[in-house]
């Protein structure tokens, strides 16, 4: 009789331990699922496509419903085999993959632009390492047939100007079906894709080819808009494009002295805003910047490279938006731009991704709670509680 009672007590204790262990596993699993999966839906679900305000110049058919919905992001910097630690790669690539796939599922854009520095080590990569980086990129940034992906080249993809070679440029263009100085037109909107690394102005082979293509595109666009400085004779044999002022997409920003005028929570840190930018390294040269403005008279310029957000006006009327890095390795608060664009107008809205510091705080709070639950279960916290209860009882008795 006594032995059966002891067996029953042991079984009860075992069941309680297994039940407690199951609860701990469920708790830890829930925290992991929220921080590594659900949080992206919670945050991105709050983002909304901006409405195109329009105006007197806007046609009846050019409404927000008919606008091209574009997502713009930059500087993903997929780590390579040389500098990339395996855990850092695993963590950052998971974050970017979940953010990108969640954004596609919730927002359903027509087109996605990535403004360069897709890879961190493209300038050094061996053919084998390059193939591995491309494979990982295609897995992370896969997209449905209803969405188009357009990639612009950056200095980390092919190297700075002194590292850039025809081989690296051709390797990048082959993978992403891109040519330097390419124009794409979607829903009557002209986008000019600029290889800003090739805007050195020193007459190198890649630079000459890229600039020649840009000059040809400029002529086509100006003829299509019937600019007064182009005679009908000069434009008679030119294939016409939609008469829409173009949007420039490039990696390097146009020339600006520094980020002192930039504002917002994702702009450069206060200690870095007044550091002068180096031409042809941090930003394009003044000469190259003036060329692009003179050639295209763009209505909007989108760039990356600095990893921080900024909005500036060129020539007093042309806005340039510097898009911050999409990688948590470069920022605590990555984001991307959502744009509703028509042939005559556009409206932009920023969509922030989960703050890594907040995710870390959730993990820390969950860890502390987990420790408290375990200590309470093994009754290590019972004596202090009992001591407090005895003090309260004595105080009441007095």
C-alpha cells in the first residue's frame, strides 16, 4: 500500500515537471516565432501606399489606383566569404529575407528597385564565391511573376572606379539583365538606370561606354518631350518615348557638401553630419552631377550609398532622396521607400522595419521572465516570499 502511494506521488511529480517543461518550451517557441517571423507582419502591416495628390496637370486617368506602385531599397550588402562571419550572415540574411517577403505579400508592389551594393564583396569575389552570393540573393529576394525586380549597380558590386573592370561589370549585368545607362518605361513612366561608379569622367573604357549610352538616352527623352533646343530634323529618326520627365535611379548621390541639412530619425548621426563628403567616393563629382541634371532634367532622383536617409533639392527644384540601408548590419532602424508614381506626379512614403534594439529588448525581457519562472518552480524564490509574508503578518499583529 505504501509503495503504491509513493509511486503515485512520483508520477504526479513527474507529470508536473513535464507539464512545466512543456510550458517553458511553448513560451520560448512563442517568443522566437514572434521576434523572428510575426514581428515583420505586425510592423509592415502598418505601412500604407501614399496617395498621388495630383492637380491641374494631372489627367483624369492618372489616379492613385492607376499609379505604378514601387518599392525602393538600397545597400543590402550580402556578406561574402572573406569578411562575413557565418552567424552574422545567417542573422542578417534572415532579417532581410523575412522583411522583403513580408513586404511583397502585404503590399504587392508592381516593381521593386534595389539601388546598388547588393553584395558586400562583389569587388573581390572569385567566380565560385560570386555564384554562391548570387544563389543566396535569388533565394532571399525571390518575387512573384506579378512583381518586377530591377537592380542598379553599386561600388561594392563591381568595385570603386580604380577596382572596376569590364569583367566585373559584365558579370553583374549578365546576372541582373542590366546594362549601364539603361532606360525602362512602365505605365508611361521613364526610369533611367545610371552606373554612377562609371561617372568618374576620366575617359576609361567603361566610363566612355556608359556616358555615351546616357547621352543617347538624353537625346531620345528630350526629343520625346519636344524640347525647343532639339530641331525636328534632329529628332525625326528618333524612336519616341512617353513624354514624361524621367526619374533617375543610381547608387551614388549627386554632389552635396555633407549631410548637415538632412533630418529625420534615420538620417546620419549628429557627429557625422558635418563631415565633408569626398567627391567620386561618397558622392558624385560636381561635374558629373551637373551633367546628369543637364542631360535629363529629372523630376526625381533616388540614390543610396550613404546608408542614411536624406532629402535635398538640386537647382532649387529637383528632389533627391537618399535611401538608407536595408541591412540591420548598417542600421538599427532599416527602412524602404514606397512610391505611388504616375507619368506627371509621384508621392513617397517611408516604411520602417523592426528596430533591432526593440527585438533585443523583447528577448532580454523574455529571458529574465524565464529565469524567474524556473527559480519559482524549483522553489528557490519561496523563502524570500515567505519571509515577506511573515514580516507583513507581524506588522498586522502589532
